[in-house]
């Protein structure tokens, strides 16, 4: 490591303070409050704090948030949650912070560049040091004495700024892709609502706002003949003329359950094989193809009724109920196995698009319908999930309308997939560079060409 780099105990450069412990009745109004989750899920203090608390002027003076402050979770149920940190990159007026965190405030301004601290305190080396230092009885915990014995590696300020700039550039690109994914997903949801909930194309024709061979905002001329110009009564209210009400069962090739818990357990997992889908993979419209547990192909074959593939729609029926995701055409694997809390449907493609089905069950109306048969005894669950899902009725457009929706949304999903791949690649680079940069093993000048080449490669991949 370069001679000008120093390893300094935290107690030498930071003052430690605890936050506020308030009764539940104090929350909901008042002044901004940095809560445990804000610290856990963010590397920097959010620009806007959603939680509000009734705090006194004395509270706000004692537990203020200034640029350069570091907040570390000091107690938690697990080691994984202990010692997570976020850094204030700006003053947050009138804000206070949670008593389950510690504030580390620099004794001398400009000793540590806050943007550098943001990465240092999230680096594996510091996290490992926290784990080694902490105590675990009924809860994992850190106290002032432990914090004082932890240390920070400090290069010169200009080097701190350069390291933070390199890592921040990668995070900025990740955030840009994240926002792009959200925008594309919002476009797909808006299209579903417009066509299949509000019936905007039909109403535009009824009201004379859309005429043949003309385009209307969001409605290209070539779609004109796909939609009728009347709404008619049905058991689900007014629907476009010629559209039908069908049960999920009549639109599906198969509706099936995950295996019994005894069929998939930790002892059956292997290093490679058929990936097991669980709730962590179902947080978005498209399956999140990230870390999996695996079982052997032979084991999966014995559980063939719980095997799912590209095009299937997967639900959670117990625990975090209401999750719905689609296995896309470009999924990492051709075949998956469900865990015990999931179930699925396989659409009859000659009748309906799986994407249309997915967006229906992720819509407010679809969620309300799906969760209407929820049992609140013990773990939240959907009672009789397979038979109930089969019985659900939904408005079904003609195949041509379903296919057009599918074509448009697949294009959006393709762009989402590209953004996902870029996020994964950039995050891998950041996480590889982070420990090397803050230890001095790798210098900033050596990373610039690498990042430039990777960014160029991602751009070429999108083409």
C-alpha cells in the first residue's frame, strides 16, 4: 500500500452518538426521521425521508444529520443486518435518526470525504470486521467500545475523491438503468390499464376522437380495426362488444402447485442443476434470475408436475402472497422447479397471451381478486390456490388484441432485460473494484480504461 495511506481507529476521527427512541404514537407526523430500513437499504441518506416523528428542538439538535455523518446499525436480530451503514452526503435540516443506529460524526471536517466513506463502510473488509467484533446473545449488537476498535483506511483526500468518483460513476449508471427499467415497466402497466381496464381505444371510437386511418395519442392508425366501437353489459360490468368473460381454467393448459416441503429441503440442494424458484425471484413482472438453490435433474424429473418453463406465470400462495411473475423468453434457464409456497399457470397460447395474464394479476383489480380467498389463520395464504385460481373470471379480448399487446410489451421487456444485464455487469465491476480501491491494491488510474472498455461493451451489446 502507498506510504501516504493510513489506517486509523474510528474513535480517533469520529464521535459516536445514539439516536432517538420514541413510542409508536410519536410517529406519522412531525419532522423527518432516518429509520433502520433507510440505513439498511441505502449507502447514502435518502434525499427525502418518508418517516416522520414528533421531535423536540433539543432532539433535533442532539440527533441532527449533517454532511459527513455515518450511520451504522448497532443492534439487530441477525449478523447480516448488523453494521450496515449509510452516509449523509448533504445536511438534512430538522431530521433525527433512529435509536437502533449509531451516528459517527467526524471530529475534524474534511478528514474523510463523505463519498469515500459511503463505500468504505459498505466494503466487505469493514463488514467482516464488524461481524468479528460484534457480540451475539439474543441480538447482535455493537457498542461504542467495539466501534472505537474498528478502523478506516484513509488515503489522501484527493485519492478519496478519485475513488469515490470511480465507484460513483458506476452507481450512477446502475441508477440510470434502474430508472429506465421502472419507466418501461410503467409503460407496460399503463398500456394494460388503457386497453383492458379503461377501454380507451373503444371509448375514443365511440366518442369520435379516433377515426379510421388516423392516429390518436397512443393509438396508431393500424390498430383501429382491432377494437369495437361499443361497450355492452356483462357480469363484470361494461366490456367491449365481442369480448368475452372466461375463467382462468378455460384459458390455461395447466394450473399446478409446488411440491410438498419434504420433497425439497436443504439436504437435497446441489451445486448445479435445476434452479428452485422462491419468493425472492418474484418481486417484479419478469422473473428475477439471480442466486438460486439447485436440485438434480433426476430429482426434478420426479417432481415433474412442479416443473415450470419459459412463458409460465408463477404465483406465491403462502407467506408473501400476491407475488406474480412471468418467466421470460430470455430467462437464464430453460426449466425451473417451484418451491413449496409457489403455484403456476401455463396459458393456452391460442386463446390468451401469458403477458396479458401476468399484467392482469399484477393490476389492482387482479390483486384484489387473487387475494379475495386469503386465509389469515397462521401464515397468510390463499386457500385452495389451484382450484381458486382456475375459478377466477377475467375479461378476454379477441386473440388479435391479445397478440398485439404481447408484441408491444415483449419489446418493452427486451429493453428491460438489457437494462437488467447492464445493472448486473456494472454491479459486479463495482463490487470487484471496491475492496481493491479502498485497500490501495488497485489505483484509480488503472481502473479508468477497464471501466471505459466495459461500458463500450455494454453499449455494443444493446445494439
